[in-house]
């Protein structure tokens, strides 16, 4: 198999970031916006009153937010993405767990 031939290598499965509220500093009224500042996809992390939320329709699952999260217990999970047809509020990110 020649990896230089387009379509020859299998595509990695799509992934998406999920922010776990229990670990996230911003959920505990501590100022943190590192994930939103470092995310390369405009609109993938939306901050509402300082609380970050991932838009799974925009997130590419690159994992940068997970790498840079400074919380003592990393607040970001990168998981297999749901089908893009699911509603934006899919996943535990938006339920504050
Ligand atoms: S970088 Fe981590 S702790 Fe900071 S807001 Fe993002 S998920 Fe929360
Ligand atoms: S995984 Fe990448 S694209 Fe998705 S929210 Fe994190 S930094 Fe942004």
C-alpha cells in the first residue's frame, strides 16, 4: 500500500472534544479560556459567561484543547464523533458533567 496515493490509507475515525464540567476550571468560577484561545477552528469552542462549550458540528477533534487544558484533572475528552446530523447539544459537554 502506497501512503502517498490519495484514498489508499484509511481515514481516521472522526472525533470530537467534550469538556467535562467537573474538571473544568471555568465551571468552578476560576478564570480559564485556554482551550478557546488555542482552538484552531473558529466557533468550535463557544464561551458563554466564561463557560466553554464545544460545537460538535465545527470541532475537528484535533485534540489541541486537550493538550493545553491546565486543569489538575484534564477537563477535555476527545471521543468518537456522533453523526453530523445530531443536534448541537449532543454529548455531556453541554450538560455540565
Ligand atoms: S482549558 Fe480546560 S479548564 Fe480551561 S476552560 Fe478549557 S476545558 Fe476548562
Ligand atoms: S478538538 Fe481541536 S477543533 Fe475541537 S474544540 Fe478542541 S482544539 Fe478545537
